[in-house]
């Protein structure tokens, strides 16, 4: 019984750390959540990121339940990253934000360089590098995002 309690406590701590990373990220780089990308823009930017950081380009997968077009998504989130034996996959919506793409690519960079997953110290380092490079793809002027 004690083992189960420790396990659930650890899971809660990991989830809290994960939520803290999301909050820190949206606070530090809020402009990236306002830039919407379609499928073609996502593929182009992913190619540029992989070339710049000298890593293999991950595959993109799309879902209507993910990204900025998802009903449950307030800030364009809901991406995911998976590393498999045959390659890496980033899952996004057909329309997603620049911030979500950067976040998921940082997972890929973290795995490619450090063989680590999650939202730890090395992930945060790669996240900062990804956002710093992606700043050049922010529009010079951003119009306020219309709220529905």
C-alpha cells in the first residue's frame, strides 16, 4: 500500500512540474502563442529548425483534435512528441501556434542531444535555444488575437 502512495505522489509532482514549465513558457514567450501556422508553414519551419540545429527532421502527424483548431485549446497547445525506434514524431493540429511547434521541437532536440525526455533542465535549455532561433520568424507587428 505504501508503494502505491509514493507512486501517486511522484506522478502528482511530475504533473505539477509539467504545469509549471507550461506557465513559465507562456509567460516568457507570449508572442509565440499568437502566431498561427498552417501545415505548410509548420513543415517549412520544422525543416529550418532541424537544419539549424543539425539534427534529423522529425516526422509531422496531424490531428483535428490537436492544435489551435481544437475546441479545448485556449492557447493553441495540445501538441505531443514521441520517439520510437524508427524515428521521432511530432503531433500537431492542422493549425497550431509557433509556440507549440517550438515546444515540441525542443523535446526532439532534447532527445537527439541528451537522450532525455520530459521537462527537465536539459529540456529547458533546448527550449530557450529553440525560441531564440525562432524569434526571426515572428511577424514584426502582431495584431491582437480575436477572442470568440
